[in-house]
């Protein structure tokens, strides 16, 4: 299936948001996921299945000065 992640088209096997985050090796502690313009809470990632055409934004927060 095809989805859009941070503005880039991607082909991937059906999965959940948690699967995608894990496959990318992202730090879930500093990550916010928006799916189709709605923020998805971390506790919902394991049960939120991605669908063809979904648009995701993966936003990482970093500290600094």
C-alpha cells in the first residue's frame, strides 16, 4: 500500500503506527504522530492500522539552546 510520510510517498506492507515507528528506529518518547491531520496518542499506536492513502507527519522534539 502507499502512504505519505512527512510529504514523501512510501510503499509498505500493512502495519500499525507502532510498527512503523519501530521499523524506523525512532525514539517514541520524543515523537508525535499526526495521521490525516489528527494527533494520535501513543497508547493508540499499537491499534491504529495504517490504510492506503494515509498522510502521516512524524514530529520529533529536541531540546537545545
